[in-house]
C-alpha cells in the first residue's frame, strides 16, 4: 500500500480496548435471564428450558468452527483452531462439550433423547444460533475470529455460573456441572488465541470496524437467544382487542382479520393465559402423539399470532 | 380456468360504512370525493342496520364506521348497536369532533370494539392548521378517554411535506397517548390530495429519513405497532389497492352506493345503490363491481406480468385520474407507459398554499 496508509494503521491496544468496551456494554452476562439464573431465581422449568434450548447453540459451535477452519490457508492456524472442534465433539480419550451438556440435561431432569432431537428448540433460539453460523459463513476469516471473542468473557461467566448452580440449585446433581468446569479452562485459552489473531491481523481501520461489527452482531445473537428462551415461558392469551369467531375459524382485530386452520384453532384454544408457550406445545403433543413437527409448528404459529396482535404474551 | 369462474364474486370480509361526508375538519388531503355535496346522507340508521345484516350474511366480519366524520350523525349510537347486533366487529374512525368523551363511552356500551383517532401533526399549531379547525387538544383528550375505556386505540396521521420531518415526535405522541397502533399514512394523491399535490408531495429524502426513523423506533419498543408504507409515488411498483378490486372490501357511500373503494364513484361506471337492491346484488352483480374483478380486464403490461397476482395492476382510480382510462396499468408502476406522469410530479414547482375542503359540519 502507499505511504498514505501508514497514517491509518490500527493501534492494537486501542482496538482491544474497543472490543472490551463493547463486551462490557453488550455481553449477555447482563441479560435479565442470566442475572436471574446467577441470583438463584430461576424455577426448575425455566432452567430446563434454557438447558434444552441452549443445546442447539452447543451443536452449532463445532459447525461454525469447521467453517472458520475452511477459511484459513495457514497450517499453524488450523492445527490450533481444530482443537475447538474436538473440545465440543470429543475424541477417543475425552468426552466432548456436547456430551457434557447432555449430562447437564440428565442432571436437570430432562430426557437427553428429547434434547438431542432438537424438536423442542424454540424458533427464536434456532434463528439466533443459525444467524451465528451465517455470520461466520458470510464473513472473512478475521471477522469470523472476532465474532468468537465473546469467549473472553465466557470463562468468568461460567465460573460464576458453576458457583451459582452449587449454591442455589442444589437439586441439580454435581456431575451435571462438568461442562461449566471444562469451559472455565478452555474459554480463556481460546479467547487469548482469538484476540491475538485479531490484533495481529486487523491492519486497516476498515478491518478494525469489521471486527467490532462482527463482535457486536455476536453479542446481539447471544442476547436474542435468551430473549427467545424467555418467550418460551410467557403465557399467551387472546389479545384484548381480538374477537374469536369460532364458527368461521377467524380472529378479528381492529384492522385485520386472521383466518385459522384446524390446528390453529386448537392451539389458540389452549392459550388461556394459564399455560406457557412450552406448555401449550406440550398439550398439543399429548393430543397428537404421533404427528410430525407438532412443537415446531405450534411455536411458529404462536410467534406469528403474537406478531399479528392476535395473542398477547405478558412476561 | 374460465373467465367467468375467475370473475365470480369472492367473499368480502370488510364493510366500510361511510356514514356521512360531513366533517368539521377541512383537511386538504381528504379522501372523500371533491364533489362530496352530491352525496347526501341518504341512509337512515334502520337502513344501515339492514346493510349490516346483509354484509354479515355475505361473509363480512368487520365494519369500519367512517365518513366524513361519523359522529356528525346523531344516530351514531343506534348505528353502532346495529353493527353489534349483526355480529360485526365495529371500528370507529373519528376526528374526535363533535364526539365527546361521554359519547365515546356510550358507543362502547352499545358494542363498539375499537377506535381510530386522526391527528394531523405532533405539533398542536400545525395540526390545527392542516385540519383547518382547532382540534388537536380534543383529539388527545379523546385518545386518553379511549385508553381509560380500554378500547383498542389506533392513531392515524396522514404524512406529507409539512409533517414528515416530525415523524419522531409523532411516534412519541402516540406513545404518550398509549396508542396500540400508529398508522403513518403517506398521503395518497387522489381527489383533494391530487388538487393539493404541489403543496403536499414530499421529497424523496424526506421519505427516506422518515423510513429510517420509523425503523429505529419500531425496534426500540413493541408499542405502538407502527404501520408505515412507502408511498407509491416513490416506488417502482403500484400498491395492491384495496387488496384487489371488489375482492375483500365493500364501501357503502353516504348516498347508499356500494363501491369497491372510497374513490370509485369518480369512475364512469355503474354502481348500484343499497336503497334499491340488496347488498349481495350490489356486490356480486353490479356492472361497476364486476368491471375490474379478476384479470380478464387487464391490458398490457399487466396482462402478462407475473406481478399481477400481487398488486392486481394497482389502483384503478389513479389510472383513470392520470391516464384517462381506468383499465390502464397504474402509472405508479415503472412498467406503465404513463409512468412519467408520476415521476414528472417530483419536478413540479412546490406550492405553499393549501386548497382546503369546504366546511360541512
């Protein structure tokens, strides 16, 4: 590049401070759901919902790391980065993070087959996790690595979490906490590696901006995941402004009418303000034990109805 | 599919009951016809009750009680009760004059389900100036009453050059008033608004700025739900006017004519009157309703256009007003040979003064 670019070099110290300032502001350790988790305020059903849904995020990690690997021409980089995949998938000698997460599922009283089937993953959680893989897929190597820098806060968060679980959630067997312990060690190492890469390779102001933007997007994704988990616990009911016309299979609102299909009527009928979104889906499952995609269809229908104002779901 | 089958009358969902064209406001973009004096209030509350029953039998589930100003009719409580008796979801569209808070409470008792209140701007002086009447304070008061009565509340603001710069303040006003829904309705250039186009048409930059504000504000809070549709004058494609001609909406004008939209009486078509025929006959068989139902009427470029199923060729009234032929493609479409009639308007010299509609109540 020409000499003019020398005046526009990136100060690594300044970039690192910016990335940390961003995490200070937007990392999901401050999300209300996490605050409640660590204060011991979550009910068992809320913790189970989180464990069940967060598993989908866990399954995306080795996939996005595979995408990152495929972006690098550097053998040394790949030799180091590939460890992240085995950390989660495991190998002949070690159980990986995914198995440890299923042990957490066992410990909180979930059926690990149900968790692994992903059939109860809430659509907002799925969207958030898929958005992470898409972000990495659509970014260059530098921005992809920058997106992983939330790891630099994960060690502290998981240490806090392991302690909070021991202190507040005594009903969870200690074997269930192995995931948190393993990541408390892995995350700082991964974060240091990622940060060193970003600071060494962000050479122009535009690079720095892309790194900051990718990390901001990642923070948004983690935040949205928890928002979606919270939504699963809200108790939907027909909106005050909505008139259900059962005979015609229609809901009328101040300025629109919504036609319901057969199962739509049934789902809406279960939204009486006493059942959570998850419980509505469970009741649909018990009525249709052998049908496919019952939960997913139910969640998607409820999301759509909420967007249209047909149901209200106060937190 | 045969043409006859394609033109079979679909089931309407929404009855728009234009109870009167009288109104204490004089907005220069009023959607009523410019010859509104030719539309007397010809239907009694008993006539409206019959129209409501017939509409429900046809399949309508919703009635918008509008005008003009519907509360200019003293028998509005009976009309609201008739809508409830016909099992229609009733939605009142009002300028908040002369309707009082006590009057709104009475309408709710009679079965009113929801209310839309118009405001002309976020700034009282400007709002009153555009309305051509001192009205802003009353509107805010009635909006608060609606909330106290637990009536779902929509705030409607018509946007144009003079108030687009205050979209943020308008959204703040809607939040203060507790509106469930905010309709930011870009002026549509028919009738009165077409006569005032040179004084109302905004710049593209104004529209884009407003769209950005709306997008940011919509993300920041769930309420109110904000409806902002880019105006057809600034897009390359027409809007799917009324969801298609005589497909889902029946408008009954104050004189009793059953129309497919607010402006259709301006077209050289024969529409039937509910005083002489049943609403079902007016809807299914009147030559005017049948004229542009389906696709058989379409000319090129609409006839072979894959987008015709989405926009139905756009607005017949706009095609008529700007090209002289209602069956032409809506000139808002860039594929229309008459598209320059839209784009040229962006070069028109701006006019400062407004042409108000006459005072009628």
